[in-house]
């Protein structure tokens, strides 16, 4: 119980609730992005596609890395 008397959601439950919603949004956004592949509707170059998916891969790597880092031992370097 918190000072206000309301019980707090356990961290594991909060993670599951939020991660499921955010993952669903990411998957839906990727599904929608895939619809842009329709050449009857859109015109694009291979370079544009490579740039899009390079950025998507980078964002996925960055997010995945945040889950595997030992955040306490990250030191600053120039």
C-alpha cells in the first residue's frame, strides 16, 4: 500500500501490460509499412527501401540493447 492507501501494481505486471500494448503497436506499424510495397499504388527505389529497413533494424538493435545492458556499469567515455 502506498501512503495514499491505494495498492500499487507489481512491476512485473506493469511491464507485461505496457510491453504487450507497445509491441502490438509496433507490429501494427510494421504491417502498415508493408502495405507501402504495393507498386500499383506507390513508386519507390531500392535505396529508399534499404534506408527505411536499415533504420528499423537500428531502432530494434538499440531497443534490444537496452534490455541487455548492465545500466549500473555504463561509464562515460570521450
